[in-house]
C-alpha cells in the first residue's frame, strides 16, 4: 500500500490490531504511514469492531465513494472449518486476544456490522466490499451482504498470504479516482489474476443482482427436492463440478450447468438450472481464473457430499439465504441429519 498510498482524491485508511500496542488506524501515504487514531485492544472477531471502525472512517474521511476491504482468514459462510482443517482457521476475522471468536456470516453478525456502516453513510450501500480472505466468494456470502453494498470482490478459492496487489489497485484508482465500483472491481480482479499463478480465482459480483436471484435458487431447490430418485445423478454432477479449498464448496454456475446437461434430467430441473445459470452469469460482473480452475465462474455454493450431510448451522434463520429452499434441498439430499 505504501508504494502508492493516499492522494489528493483517494484516502487509504487501515485498522490494524498489533500484539503489543493495541488497535491503530493508519493513514497510508506513499512511503510512510501515520497513526490517526488508537482503539485500545479491539476484538477483531467482534462484529461491533468492524461496525465502529467503518462508521468512524466515514465520519473522519467524507467521500463520494467508499470501498471496504477486509483482510484476514476466511471460511465462507461457515463458522466451522472443513473436516480435517486446523481449528484456528475458521469463520472470518479472528483475534487470539479476543473472546468473540470470529464474525459470523450465518448468524447475521457480518450483516449487522455492514448495516451500521451503511447507516453512517446515510442509509446507502457501501460502493464496494472486498474480502482479501479465503473462500468468501460464494453465493451465501453475497446474499448476506447484498442489502449493504453494491459490488462484492472475493475469491471462491484460498487466497495466498501475500494477499491482493494493493500497489497495482491503488495506482489504477489514483489514475482514475472517479471510477465507479464496477470498474474498480474489474481492476482488482485483473490485478490479482496477473500478479501470480497462485492467485487461483477472483470475481466481482453485482449484489443487487444476487439479491434478485432468490427466486431462481428456490426454483432449482424445489425441483431437485421433488426428484429424490435422481439424487444419485445430482451427486455425480457435484463430483464433476469445480471444487475449492473447502471440499464442501463448489462453483455454483458450473454445478447447475452440469445438472442441465445430465442425461435424463427432469424437465423441471433443466429449466430451473438454465434460468439460474443465466442469472449467475449476469450477476458476476467480472471474474478471472487460472488454468487450474477451469470451472470457476466467480461464485461458489455450499454443496457438501451426499454421505456427509448438511451442517445444521446452515439453517440459521438469520442467514441471508434462509428465505430460499436451498437448505431444505441439502437436508433432503444428505444421507445424514447433520454433517461436519
């Protein structure tokens, strides 16, 4: 970040929690940074810390547009790691000195934090929300944050510890500070993709379009649930679908395309799958993937193996996807009442 820093029309502000000096807000400039506020010992796993920092930044640095980028460990929608993953890597935004654990997506904590920031903006959405974190580029996360932001930039795959190439992103923004959230999202995607072959995939998603996809998701879930005798074919389609670092997460569009192409697929399933595929294609504004991930299209979905069953936390009524029938389908699809 310090390779570019802030400029006349771009403010770069970072909240960092140190081991020995507590939380500090840093104003980043080319070649240097300065502490502009201190926050005691913040709990970075508490959603209120995110809300309060965001609201503070909005008041301190008024602007025409805002991008909020969250950089930490990520685990998609879930508060639990996949079977066999280290226990210290779970949820989103952890703090070894805190007591909150992590910010919950399924429990609505991430949404509450973003609501507070949106309120500080005058009840308008954040222009761009980014996750420089593993596995956060999924439909469930997008559905949860859709009321509070216009564009989501996130990866469906694990993100290397080097993170985003902020120098390239900030250089583009400094050169064109009036660019909108869609253009900035595309710049981030291309800069990340070009920085390293280890940067598997990244997508920029239109969140209002995701919010409008609930009907299509529900239609596919209902069509699948109405055909339990076809679940073996569904599992075959799942196995053929592009996967990611968490084996329970699959590329959503790749999955529905495999469903639609499955021999003998019920007409209702095909129609619903095609409609959802078209909706997902329209919702993902820009995405890029390395050759290692040919089936990545920008958004994953929770789709655990049939034998494993669904994590019961997925049914949380505070979840942004609870109004759809996807959890009901997964419950019927799984051979176990609750999975890992």
